[in-house]
């Protein structure tokens, strides 16, 4: 099937719904040791936490972005919200690529 660029105005808000939807904690998987790894896109920070610990601390339907915002490193200069409300820290789930469906 040939793919053509969509004409202007052909995209709808619903086309971006998957990008706005958070994945839930219940969908996150751990490695063989039961750990979930974290890393930063902008600095060498890394870390890991047991998935069981995350499940004990947060509800299964809690969004992963909300969990990350709770776990942001306190000593990261980019962890604070800027005047427009954006957190510039690149802290993310290191294993999420492996987890992608």
C-alpha cells in the first residue's frame, strides 16, 4: 500500500491520543532480577529499583510519567519546573524500549 502525506487539516486530535495516553504501572515489566532501570537522556545518571517496590508504593493504574515525576533525582538542576511548567530533566525508564509493544 502506498503511503502519501496527509493534506493539511486531515489530522484530528484523536490521531494523537496514543501519544497523550500514559502507560500504566501494571504494563511495566522488569528484567530477570526483578529490577526496573532508569537513566537520564542528558547526563550520566542511572539507577534501578525493584518492580515489587514500585508496585507496593504506587497503584497499578498509576501512570508511568507520574511515577517518574515522583522519583526525579532531588539533586538534578533540571528537575525543577521552569516558568512555563516544563520539567527539563531527561530522567526516563531505561528499559522502556525493551518493553515497547
